[in-house]
C-alpha cells in the first residue's frame, strides 16, 4: 500500500491534459464509491478546525481526512488537507479529483462531529493524456532555504540585471551566498516563494520544469506539516531559486501542496 499526501492545486481547471468527462460524487464514511475501475473510500477524518458557519475567524481552518483509492490490487491513501473556502484538486492515474466540499459544516467551535457523519463532495474528471508531454528541462539549483526577508507568496522569472538586483534586495540579509553576477544572455532564474509561515516544517521546491511548443511549465511542490509533526516555533519564509538556459517562451507556474505525514 502506498501513502501519498494530497496535492492542492489552486488553478481554475484540471489542466495539463485535455478534459473529457466529469462526474459529481458523494463519499460517505467507510462506504466505497466506484467509478471507471477505481474504488474510493473515505477512510478517516483526522481533524476539523474549520471556522463555524456565521462566525468571523482570523483563520478559516481546514479539515484533514484520508481517502483510499483502490485500483486492481493497488491501494493508495491520499492524505487531504482542505481549507474551508478553497477547493482542492488531486491528480491520480488519469483522473483529476476536485474536492468541492466537506459536510456537515461546523456550527460552533465546541461541536465535535462524529466521523460517521462526514461526507466528501467531489468531482471526478477523466482526462486524456496529451500525445506530446513536452521535454523536461534540466535546471541548476541556485539557492533554497526557509529563511529570507521576503514574506509574500509569489513566483518570479528573472531575465535581466535590474530584476535580479530587485530579487537580491528582497532576500538580502539572510541569503548571503547568492552570486552577484548572472549572464542573462545565456540564463534566466526561476524563483518561487511560499510566503511567511508561523513555524518550521514548511518547504517549497521546484520539482521539474517542462518545455512545450509554446510555453514552459514550472511544477512547484509546497509541503506543509501534518498535525503530528514536531516543528520549530519560529517564523519561516521558504523559497527555491533555480537557473535554466535562456528562453523567450511564456513561463507558467503550477503549485501542488502536500501534507507531510509524521507518525
């Protein structure tokens, strides 16, 4: 059995492949739902910190749960962290799984919902893979860490000296070993910042970069600590900067968020 952490992708559609069919399904606790050779089971609800209805909260909270997906003899556990007011998209086999809602909603901070009462509303989209997936680009790690002076969640493409100096000004003070010169006639920098987090245990990294005919796609993984993870109680600002050969194609970022499973 494989255990995967759920990937949250805050983009408008299930992209990368051509959309073919979709179905809206409801998953009840421990009751299998089958579709196109896949069996889905809401195996467990780990925690529910969502802000109650009609209550104003500084943090919207989230619900953490496990979905088992069975295909033939292969069982995979998806550890999902769904924020209250955001949809979550997961890619699995040739499907896009979009978690739309988790019912019931909490009515008070004291309410303890029994896991047997939970229902997960999700849309299952069958996608057809492109014949040409593009060519993966090799990249060189420029700098990666969890401390810097930039606190916003943002992506950058740096292709000139002015933007590079601006990047240095954002991260200066805590990234002391950044080279001061880059040959922008030959290279560009790809930078992604996770924003300021309230503790350790967070990480962001560029997983791969793929070049297509008209664009370049940068796939970024964001990792957040699970409820059992031991973390440092210090502000962190995770980031990752890489260098690739110069290109004039449009560059698009795709973020996936995983919950680290600490036991």
